[in-house]
């Protein structure tokens, strides 16, 4: 099978329109201005699945490891993206909410509904700040979402803890 070519231009991963439609129907990518783009986690996931090939402006291929180091990607965040995507969830950036991701229920496309969870990723080594936790819970509650805390252990296994506000 031929791999889809993705061009790495000025820290953006850009696709041709005909390839974007194929990937977008599976929940990957978004249109940014006049470009069809993938985010870094989508790119790493699709490289790992052997679906795409990334080339730079000199036509050199960028590997999974090249992208991780060049863009200083947090591998734990990638692990969570990959795990949730494999489980069938539509995982998108949570940047506007101050979290790592937002997740749509299985089968719900972006634009067809609202995300259900906001996801924060933690390593087992991270210190847990209760005021940050309360802040993220407030943000998720005010946007009618649940907070999903993803904790990566020493063996790279992921445990998810959901939290939400309860009226007593």
C-alpha cells in the first residue's frame, strides 16, 4: 500500500486535499486557513501505523524519532493520544481549554456534537497540585465536560480517572 505523503513546512504538517478528505473522514486533521493539516500526535500515530510518510522541504523523510526530538514532543502525551485513538475515540487538541486533549464519544465527529471529556496527562513522577486540579475541574464543569486525568506509570501503562462536579 502506498503511504500518504505529508509535507513538514514551518512546523506544520500539510496534506494535499484529496489525501486530507480520506484521513478526515476517519477523524484526523483539520483545515487551517487554506491548508489541510494534521497535528503532531496524529502524525506520530499515523507514522506508527505505517499510513503516512513525512518529508521536509528538502524531500528528506522525517521518522517518528526525528519528529519527537525536533518538536520536543512529550512522549507520555503521545501515549495517551494513541491509546484513546486506538479505542475509537475522536481525540482533538485541548489547547483552548488549557488541557492536553478534548475527546468526543465514539462515532461523534467534530462539528456533529460536543466533546465529552477534557484530558490532562500526568506521569507517575509528577507532583499533583490540588489547586490546579480544582481549576481544571471548574473549567470542565463550566464547559459541560468531564475531566479525565490520564496517569502514566513506570511501565507506560495508562490509568484514567474521571472527575466531575456533583451538586449535593
